[in-house]
């Protein structure tokens, strides 16, 4: 009986492992051609499995466009000293991101490549 349960559990793990790996693919981001973005935080989503910054970016024509920027998991951000209150609406940021290959307004961001628009690092206070 134990052997059958072990085989069943192993099969379930193998059957679902492909979906887990596919979820964590970064193929949608152009890691070879990062871009600089400046904008105003509209929302900081400190949610699992990934955090998001919704950034309002001024366009050349004077209009604005919202960019959805995917970041690390909250657990990883916490290890870097971040919390759900690190960024707030209205904060002006400068980020180096890996844009979406599709050309849609979005990309991937990381803690080490984010700072305030005036160049100050984002310092987390307890």
C-alpha cells in the first residue's frame, strides 16, 4: 500500500512539474535589450506569486501610458528589506527593465535596478 501511494505521489509530481516550470519562464521578456523608464507609481502590488508596479509613463506626444511591471515574489522582496509600503502612489521612479517582447507596455523589474527619479536609491526604513 505504501509503495502504491509513493508511486502515485511521484506521478502527480512529475505530471505537474512542467506547469510549474512553464509558469516561471522569463521568455516573454527581452533580457538582451533592457530599457530605461521614468514614471509615477500608480499602484504597487505586493502580491504572490509576483509583485507588480503599475507605472504611469509620459509619452513623447504628452500623453501617458500605464506600464505593468512584474517583479520578484514578496518573500524575495522582504529579504531585500522591502514591504508593501515601500512604494506608494505618486512616487517618481527610474527603472531599468526588461521589456515585453510583444511590444506591449510592460516588463520585468528588479530591486537593484530601481531608484527614485532624482537618482536617490530606494532605502527601506523599518
